């Protein structure tokens, strides 16, 4: 049991050594090919 505990401690130490990198990008909104700047000029339909 103690060897298992020592193994878990070592794994825990190693996990916290890795730096977390975020690979997320800014969310993209699908506009259907319409320019966002001209939305106010479009009809409701």
C-alpha cells in the first residue's frame, strides 16, 4: 500500500510540473457570407 501511495505522490508532483497551454481560438460566428457591417441595411426577411 505504501509503494502505491509513493507512486501517486510522484505522479501528482509530475502533473503539476506541466504548463497548461490553451489552444483555444476566438469563437467565430457564421454570418452566411453577409458582411456584418451591412446588417443594419438588410430587411428582416
